[in-house]
C-alpha cells in the first residue's frame, strides 16, 4: 500500500520541481510593475500619454517604446528607439535611427517631428512583464523646419522580444500619412 501512494506522490513532487525550476531564459518574467505612462514636455506644453508598449527587437538589436494619445482633435504617436537592451545613458544617433520621433495627425494636419540631438537614459530594463523606464531630453525638428525642445520620463511594461520592428513597414506608413493616400 505504501508503494502505491509513493509513486503518485513522487510524480507530483517531480512535476512541481520541474515547473518551479524551469525558466524561459530568453524572456523571463520580472517582478516590477510599470506605470505605463509617458510625461512629455513639448516646448512649453505638458502632455501625458497612458497607452504604451515597449520591448526588444532582435534583428535590429534595439529597444523600442511607443505611446499614443488623443489631444485637441489630433492623434499623437511617440516613438523612442535605443540600441541594445540595457540601462544607461545613450545619445541619439541619426545614423543608427535612434532617438525620439513624434507624429501628430488629425485637425492640425500631419506633422512629423524627427530627432536633431538628444539623450535617452534608461533607468530600468526589466524582464518580460517588468518595466522599461527612463527619461530623455533633446531637440526635435518639424518638417517646416522649426525646432522644439522636448524632455520627459516614461515607464512601460516590457513585451516579449520580437524578431523585427519592421522599419520599412513603418517608413511606408509614414509615407502614406504624409501623402494622404
């Protein structure tokens, strides 16, 4: 009788041990809780974004953060891209397509603000489910061309790693928005 009870008990303990010790080494779940918020200072205007995503794109070896919000009849899309997936300060590099991009469209027409110069400082880079947090400061240029100072801080939940952010697809979408086709 003892042997019959030991086998199922051994199986249960083995399964618990297996699941407790297993891990997803490429995307482990972290314990931190991000606020999922971007507070942007755009010139003299303060804008808060509450819908965001972030993660790591393997093929490009970049971390991306994206937020969207509606403001006075316009939709604002905020993109931040930095190299790698670690904390620290990084200057924006136009040759590497890193920095901040802000797209505004709607009642104001379509306006794209591209990076001129700046820095991003990642203060937290958690596991999947954890936080990607940091701050940035720099200068963006409108397509007219006029420049505006920007700064802000953000925290977003890290999604599972993706293969690519589809840079060409993003450029095609921006091209369509610009031409209105």
